[in-house]
C-alpha cells in the first residue's frame, strides 16, 4: 500500500512538472505534453482505484480475522440436540449450500426453518450470513459507507415525517401580548418502499467440494460484488421508480435543480471558482461533514487546478487510510459518477452524504439450482434482496455542473 501511495505521488509530481514548465515559459502545453500528461493522470487514476481496493481488502481481512471462527463449522452434538443454536444454524446453512435441501436432516431443517419447492430448495439464510452480506457491500462501495442506513424487519415501507414549511420568525412584543398568529407551518412525509433486485451466479461443483475455505464466504463475496455494483449505480443515477433515487438525478423528492452550481465553470471544464462556489453554497453545518465525489476522468482537470496563491487544490494522500483532499475536504472517486464533460452536464458533487438514506429489507432469499446447470457440472445460486434510497435533504448537497453552451 505504501509503495503504491509513493508511486502515485511521484506520478502526480511528474504531471504537475509538465504544467509548471508551460506556466514558467508563459505558454499553453503542447500536444505532445498533453498526451504525456493524460497518460500519467490515467495511471494515477488506476493507482487510486487499486489503493482504494487494497484499503477495503485490508479492512475486510481485519474483520475476518477478528470475527470469523473457522472451528465453528465442526460438528457440535450438543448444538444439534437443541436445533436452534447459532453455531449449528451456521453448520446447517453450509450443508444447504453444498448439498441442497435434501442434504438436511430434520434437525437442520428446524434450525433453518426451511421449506421445500418442487423446482428447487429455498431457505432464509441464518442471520449472521445476512449481516455479513450487508457489511461486505458497505466495504465495496462509496455511498453505502457514507450514507445513513435503516433496516426493515416487518413493515413494507418506512415513512419519515418532514417539515415542509417553518413558521415565521418570532415577534418582539410586550409581556402580555403573544405575537402574531402564524399558519405557515406544514408537515409532509418521505416514504421509502424497498424494491426487489436479484442476481444469479454459477459455481463449479468441484470448487464447492474441494475448496479449503468455507463455501458461504465464496458465495457471499460474489453476491456482495454484484449487489454492490447494482446499488451504487442506483444511488448515483437511479430514477426512483422501482429503484433508489440517485444523487445525480434532479428531483423535488431528492436534490432539486436549485442545488446545481455551474457559475464560473465553462461548458467543458471545472474551474477553481466553480468548485469554490459549489463548496460554499453549503451551510456550515453541512460543510463540516461534506465530501467530494468525482469520476476518475475528472482527475485530469482537478490535478491541474490551482488556487489564487498558485497551490494545487487536489492533494493526494500519502498516508494509508487517509482519503485524498480537495479544497480541504475529503475527495472520493466513483466509477459511477458522471464523466461526460459537455455543456449542462453534472460532473461531480459535494455534500454531507449522511443525508442520503438507505433502507434495506431483511427478507433475503437464497435459491439453489441443481438441474439447470447439470450439463456443465455447476450449481447455481439466486439471491434476492429489497432496498430503497434517496437524498432526504437537498440543501445538504451541491452538484457541480458545467455551464450552458453558447
């Protein structure tokens, strides 16, 4: 990790040397220099992705080392007699993943509360599996790790009361008077209704039978990746119909167009003044916890931009575990942030992402398919989950937008 951070810092120094040379000679950078600069910044972006991936892997490995007890998979006669012990539930669930519903005896079925289907076997995963799935998704994407998360256990939706209109300010008056009557205070409601999404994967029977790792870890890692990508895209650009409402979608129910900031940007580029305008459009309470999100393609512009004192605004981290900084606020890169640099397009955002709320339903099901992939000696798994999300306070965000074309 440290080697990659140092290498990235060296590449950034080389890229900025190209800009500095052109500035010193009071000229625009040449076409050849531009090609070299773009190639270096592309490498910087790739290294940043690798660094973020390594950081998440280190966190996951630390959690596994701390939390997973591999000897819990060994037979436990005392637990089996009870039929509901957590250790036995986990062992029964592993048996289900490997051998299906027919591999379970009556004690296993009682532990998992399993049901039988004519075309396959269904069961509700044990609670530890579901919790780890959600945790893995947190580690693999940006928005979930920054957002506020809720879990539904029984209700079909989650309603949140909102204050749509405040009363007017209080009146200075005398001891016996009560001030003017005000009827402008209004309440509303935000409703989250988790929508279903699913993914199907195939795993070799040989891998299942010969793997040295617990099979549920293999299944979980693939599902976590697929679910993470689906959710991240929706949290960024979902239209709110049968899926979450995205941060980069203008909506009165989420972030309205009044929170778009394009002033001082050009129709093709982000500028120092444009970023300053976006940052300081946030109230101080939101700004204190605000983060930037851009696509890595935006890095080519951000790495060039200087403040009025000639200092580069984007400062890459050289310390493990610390994020990059932009205008003294943490900067994160997402592959699913917009990266079309033409007039009137969104190209990034700053905000307090704790005001993006995510609601997960816990009724996840796992289906095991045996006959469908028999010819290829594989077993299929289908996972289904339900979730929703939306920005709940538009004023906590500012979208960076390019200027309109002429």
